[in-house]
C-alpha cells in the first residue's frame, strides 16, 4: 500500500531491506506494464494479497 502513496525510489531508504526489494519489484513491474500500455489493477492486488 505504501508504494502507491509514495512510489518514488528515493522513499525506499525509509523501509527495511526486505520492503525495499518488494518496492523495487513493484516499481519494475509497474513501469514494465505502463511501457506496454497497460495498467496494474492495484485494487485487485491489494484485495487479494492476503490470500497468497
């Protein structure tokens, strides 16, 4: 959820190493999807993250 509020890479330093890696991966996937003209369905991801 915090990635959506502050997606900037400069904010990563405020988080643990594990969360930094997660944020980097989310950013990579978000940018890749945007380059392909798509949009990440954040509502779906946020609502289903606990089911994994």
